[in-house]
C-alpha cells in the first residue's frame, strides 16, 4: 500500500498518527507538496479523483481518500489497538464525538489558520480576515464545551484514547502555525492536550 500525504497538512497527519498508534510500518509514504500544487496535477487527480490529501492506494490499485475513511480501513486491517470502537454502542459514541470534533473544532481551526497565515494564501483564492476571526471564535466556543466534558473524562469519547482525540488534537496543533493557544482558563482541555501530545505516536505522526 501507498499513503499519499503531506507533512504540511493536518488531515494527513491524522492518518499518520493512526498508523503510529498501531505500529503500521509496511505502508509506503509518498510525500505530496501541496504548496506547489502537486495534489492538483493531472496524474494525481486521475489516480485519486480529487485534489486532496491524504489518499491510500491499496495493493489492488484501488484508492481510498478522506482521512477518517482511511483510518477505518486501517482499523479493519490492523485492529489493535482499537481506535474506532469495539462494539456497536462504543462505535456510535466515538463516531459522535469524532464528528463533533471535526465539525466544531478541527474544521474551524483549519479555516482560521488558512485565512490568517501569509504562507497559506497559496491555498486560498482570497484570504478573508473575517473568515479567520469568525472560525476562531466558533472553535473557542466548542473548546469550552470540550473543557466541561474533559472535567469528567480523561479523553473526549470516554476513558481511553480514540480517533476523536486524534482529530481534535491534530486540529489544535495546526493552529501552532499562527502561534495560537487555547484560552488559559480551559484547564481540563490543557491537561488533555498535554496528555495527547506526550504520546509517542504524536511525534511519529507529526
């Protein structure tokens, strides 16, 4: 298998983190330079179907894109340690928190960074400061909700580390490009973030 990835982008990092947690070492890593538009080349688009990273090319030539879809495939092939849920109930709870973290935290943070970091202007038709500000405020609103959740649980989906945590921490880490830090009063979020960043896979996935 081949993983088409970019060390500059957060979504591919989710997949690399999953691979690191699971100790997956038999996937070839192919770096795509999104800053010069390699993801938009005819060859890449013909292979993947969309100008996005990450993408996983399987041994039979089939290609799966979207970070969570790739993560689910890897979970099925390399089931341990479990990141997506053991049974129907746990899978539903983890999926719920993963989607919340993606929609209300990771995506707004990515838009904030992409519309405020000068070097990322190459990825946007036009950078709009108001878009950056709106999405930062939206992300911080959800951070306060997560802080209350993390006051009662060590991790976002419950008592163990899951894909929901990966989605959230990768989103927050992307904001370090603009030297952003979550509000200091969110102490439970800070504790959780430090715990996630201390995991060995956090460095391998970076």
